[in-house]
């Protein structure tokens, strides 16, 4: 959502825009469904109105490095097609870049120079830098804001493609390392008038740290955003209720917040949709609608339809973790979902160790459990209270998980 459909985030827009105007490259950090992509797009829309050239590239469907570059090629082509230079200088440059992408061999050997004829990585790199400068030249202020979405999903998919093949794992890690350090070189190139804005539904820093490549993210400003405060959540509920012509009395509004507790825009929008379209359509026409009981019925409807609305929280585990780690993460989430008072880390680690076969390395399992807890916390599944107990961050997600998987 952007423009008139975008709600609030005034402080975040002001803070992040100021950083971008200073030339800082941003990696937006937040649990999923916090509205990272919408926030990025709204900031890009506003800065475009202030004279920036803007380009957004979504890499969520990419599974190989070649597809990554082909996606970027397509986005640049779409953008340059709108410029006055399209039929002249930039059409030839884009054709050269596209040819480089097709001829460079990415598989197994990373982004190494190719011999024996054909295009090299150096040619691809040079062509892309010239294209990015060309895009920046079309801007009123001579700068390009390049927004990327779901690079972490692409990298996780590429990492998992190696499977259990140790040789392939080494080659894929080299490929990912080369790509990340190449992106870092682009960010640090003073001759490129390009500012980068990264976001994604899983944490880039978590994924990169798991591969020992944290240094490849140097130069990025990691900026955190949160779910809405209660005041902003109430404001959003009123806007949503007005948009669907639903009178929302204060008791019903408070009951929604009481049930959700974690105020993600997506959860609030979904709750209002179900409240506006109850299973008993005659109830919607009653003068006392909606009551707290109606809010509870809408909540239960969300849980009943959980496979439609929340299953991505489960499927994303397979997209970023090996089969073993995804299975262990699901074990942890199941244990926590079944314990309303939460589980302490030591208890979770003990359960993890005892659930594995006798020959398993207890220290390795303990280290793995702690890493998984950190990942599940950073990605918005779990939170840790002051007593060191882990709970689901969202009661809605916990209720879905308990009903569906426990």
C-alpha cells in the first residue's frame, strides 16, 4: 500500500528518509507482516516526487544467481523504457548487459571470470554499473534509490539447493559469498550515485551470519521497525472500519486489541475483514453489531481459515532452513504453543536434546537449539519475557499453530 492507502509510520518515514538523504544504505529489520515492503515503497514514492530516480526489484521468485541478474535486467529495462534515452544510448547498454547475463557461467564456481571466449563477470559488472549511472542520470537530483525485496529468500533458496552434497555446499557458499561481496562493492563505489534500500520477510543479517559472511554487510545501516503501538493500532482500526462502512464501538475496538495483543497491520486488516463479513450475514444487519462476542467469532473464523491466512509462517521455515532444522524449529514452536505460560530456554534445550537419537552430539544440539531460538525470535515467531521464558509473540499465531500442528 502506498499514497492515500498507506497508514501512519510517520516517525519511521521521517527517520529512514533522513538516512537515505544522507546517502546511507538501509537494511530494514522487522518481523514479517510488519509492513516493511509497504513502508519501503511509500518512502520510494515520496523521494521519487522529490526528484530521485527509483527502481524496485523483487527477488522472491529467483532460485539461481542467473535468475537474480535476469530479474534485475528486466527491472532496469522497464525503467529505462520510460526515459528519453531509451532509443539511443541505453538500449545498446541494456542489450550488452543482457548478453553478459546469458553468457556468464554462475553454477558452482561463483562469480569468477570466465575463460575461453564469451562474456566475463567483469563485463557484466561494468555494464551494470553503467546502466545504474544511466538510471541515476534521469533523476532531477542525479541519484538513484534502488529498493530490493526478498534477497534473503533468494539466498536461502540458493543455499538449500546444495542439499547434503558437501562439495556442492562449498561451491554454493562461494557463490553466495561472491554475490554478497559484489553487492558490497557496489554500495561502497563512490562513483555510483546509487543508494540501496533492502527489505525482506526473513532477516538478511540472520542468514548471512549463519554462513559466517557478516562482513559482507558492512556499510549497511540496519534499521528496526516494530508493530504498531496501541494508539496507532486504534487509529488504523477506525480507518479500516470507516472504509468498509462498519460502525466500530469502543468495546469492540478494545476487544480486537485484547485478542490480537501484537498489532501487526495485516492481522488488524484481516480481523476487520472477518468482522465485516461474518458467517451469519443477518448478524451484520443487527443494530448492536459488532459486540465483543462478534469480535471473538471473527477471531475464531480467522483460526478456522488459518491454512489460508497463516500457513506462510510454516512454509517459510522450509524456505530458509534445512529439513532437519525446519523440523527442529517446528518442534520448538509446538512445545511453546502447548505451554500458555511459556517455556524457558533451558527447558527447550533439554527437550531438544532428549528428543534426538542417543548418538547425537548433545553440545551441537544445544548450540543448534539456541541458534533456532534466536532465529524464531528475530523473525517474529517468539518473544522472550523477563523471566527468560519464550512465548509466541502473537496469540493469534499461537492459537493457529496449536490447532493446526499440535
